[in-house]
C-alpha cells in the first residue's frame, strides 16, 4: 500500500506525523519506504539523517530527480536508515513542471509499484517546498492508494484540506483518515468540522500540541522511540493501525488517473491552481 500525508503550506506537521508513522510500522517489522517529496526543504531528511541531507545538497547521492532523468533505478535511491526496516527515498532539488507532468506521473507510478512489491510506502507530500501546488499533488495522487491530510485546528487549514480532498476524490484516491494535529483543549470543537474533509466514512484522529515532538525533532530521533508510552505516541500508533486496517490498493494508477480527474475538475472548488496553468495541463493530456 502507498499512503500520502500532506497539505499545502508549511508547518502543519506533515513530516513529523508521517515520519513517526513510518517508524512505528518499521518497528513492528514491516519494511517501509519513506518518500520525502518536499523538493525544496528536504526537512524529512533532517529527521532521519543530517549527513544524508548534506550529501543531497552537495549532489553526491542519487534522488528521485536522478530517477526521473533515467540516471538511477528505484532501489538505487532507497537508502537504508539506522532504523531497521526503514528506507529513505529523497526527492532532491527541483519541481514538477507542467510540460513534464504526464511523463513524471508515469515514472512515479513505476517507482511506487516497485516499492510496493517489497513493503509499505509512506509519502511526505510537499508543503512549502517545490511548487506546493496542484501539480505536485496530481503527480502524487496518480499513484497513492489513499491520502491523509494533516491539518492544524483552524478554519483556514481545514478549508485547504477540503479542497485537496476534493481533488484526491476526483483522482479516485480515498480520504478516509484525517490527522488533526497540534490540538489544544479549546480546539476539540473543530473535530466535526474536520470530518467534512473526509471523502468517505472514516476517522479524524487528534494529536495534541506537545513539546515532546519539538524535543524529538531537535534530538533527531522519532518521538515514538523517545517517548513510546506517551499520549502522542499512542496517537501515532492509532494512525498506523487505522491505515493498516483500511488501506486498499488502487489498481488503476499513473497518468490515466490524472486524465480522469482533469476531465471533471474544471469549475470545482479544488486545490488552488492558476487557470492558465490548468489549461496547459489539459492541453498536455489531450496530446497523443
């Protein structure tokens, strides 16, 4: 299975939540490929191994960028971590271009299919890096089995997630789990509002605001390892449990998914996208 965690904009906790879920799965004996799709910040790498991040910035190791260019194979860009069963797949620097979206979606689909042969795939979607636009998410939605929005407890973040969830739904990607992150006692009244994000019946799992996540980030270690008995770690475990229980592989993948979404996406309230870019994308998929 392939699960994408995301939301447009930075700071909601996508990387922290998705990384800890990946570690939780790996600690339970499942092989996990963690794909950091934030092509700008590479923040996920710093959660895992700062030395690898330095190699990426210096262009010393192959990333998804090299895979897209035909210079590396899928398993050549999956780096074994110090955590047993966890492999990190960095995106490198770059962005998804309109003219390359169709080709990128096809290649990305092959990449995901290869990793799914060996284990679980967790995607940390772009936030404030890369384009952080519909282009990034259309490519991710072309191949993932479900989408998990990680939202902050405020109306703007939830509205953003609803737009992305609509686009996921149009791409035949279910949203049956939402993580309401950084919750304080006064924010629990937004639980029902957060349920509006779901495209099918599912769960909203709150994760409370905590200094433990900050402490773990600063120490470069997963929270589920540093504070395994904490309330926060129990929330991560519940997220992993729901994913394992409800995830189903979507058979149809690749550019055809994007083509289907584009045929009905126009005029609907989906992820923010400039109309001129939208027309370029539609023209791209009309070409033979």
